[in-house]
C-alpha cells in the first residue's frame, strides 16, 4: 500500500487529470509548469507545447495587462475568483473562460507560483448574446407599438370635439412611454422611483417650484409597478394642471415618499397641492380616479386615499 503522502498525491493527480476544467500551474513569472488534458481540449495546445512557455501565449494582446494584475495579486497572497475573460486558442480563435487563480505555497508558506482553473463558458456567453438580441428586439417592438397606438389615437380623435379625449389619451401613452424608456435602459430589471417621477412629471413643470420633491427615499419598482405609478402620476399632474394647483400662478405641488413610521418595510407617498383654487369632489369617478385607486391597489398592493381638502387636493398611498 502506498504511504499516505504518496496516496494523497496520486489522488490529487487523478482529480486534475479527470477534470473538465483546464488546470494549469505557473511560476511567479508566468511560466507554465503543469498542463492537464482539459487544458489541451479547451486551448488546443499539447502538454509539451506549453510546459516552460509563457502563459501569455494564451492571452490576446489587448488583454495582456490582465496577467500583470493577476500576478501582482498572487504575489500578495490573494485569490482571484470567477474572473470572466477571453483567451486565445492554438488555431487563433478566442474562447470565453471563467478563471479562478490561487497562490501556490511551499512547506515554509512561501508563495512559489499559482494554480489556475479555467472553465469554458462559451456556451453561456452565446446564450447571453441570444438573450440580449431578443431583449433588444422586444425593446424595439414595444417602443414602436406605443408610437403606433399614439398615432392611431391621433387619427381617430382628430375631430375638434374629441380634443380633450385625444389629449388625455396622448398624455397617458407618453407616461407609459416614459416608464418604458427607463425600463429599457436597465433591461427591464426595474426602475428607481425618483427617476420615474422626474421623467413622467417633466412636461408639467411650468416653473422650477411647481412640483417640489420634499422626500425621496431610494425605491426600486418592478416593471408592472412602474407602469401603474407612471399613469397615476400623469393623472395627478394632468388634474392639477387643468383644475388644481398648477392651473394658477403661484400654485405648487409637494411630492414626497419615505418609509412608514409604523412599518419600516412599507413606503408612503404623498401628493399635496397648495396655492390653487378650492377643489370639490366630482359628481362621478372618471378613468383617472380608477387609476389612482384600483390600478395601484392591484399592481402595488397599495392602500390609497384621495382627499378634496379646502387647501387643495391631497393624495397618499402606502405600498
């Protein structure tokens, strides 16, 4: 039976030989000292073609600085994990790899070199590229669809008697387009509430003091939440422009959102109008009111309150 150290060495050698990942060791000068079969499969070079050769043989000219930084970190005793990059194969083609590099130390703890594990991630990269192409196509189609809907509405309600209806519908489409543009910029991952507020309310600023942000905690909205809140902000601003605080010189809106005092996991958003005409509760609820109540409750699970106070309209929501 083999002595324990020899058995351990044989076991490690078998692991390296059977690995599907390239396992390479190199000196602190970047000279290759070992090369397994998987390295040959991934990079194309045979064992004797790489031993005593510089590891830069695998690195494209434009990425040579990566190796300098890796060796600096290894000399400091640091480990480099999951570093995605590109390397060059024997036939000159490039392969996407994920690298993990660790210092090699001797019995006295001195750093003698580095071990490098390289995993071929070309399939993953191709999948990501295909996904990005699909996302880009979706972005293009969504923007085109909104533009088409807006154009059709403009033609449908071209008659002067439908001017108010056309304007209201157009503003709603513009609000959706604003939220869509923000979502597109971040690949549909989400939207910061402050960015949404700034984008949707931009057309409603007759002066710098018209809409004042009093609080603005960092909040990320999902795509459905962003679309619903964009429509709600548009309705509030449109109503304020036609009937409320923004319909008169000197009128203004105080808008803020922050964590709830009694429930830190909840947010409270408030829209308060001041300096405008006296407001009264309408005789019937229109589409805008439904957006401010039902739509927000559905998409944000929000509790909403709409008050027609003597000093101006007040809207609040907890979500």
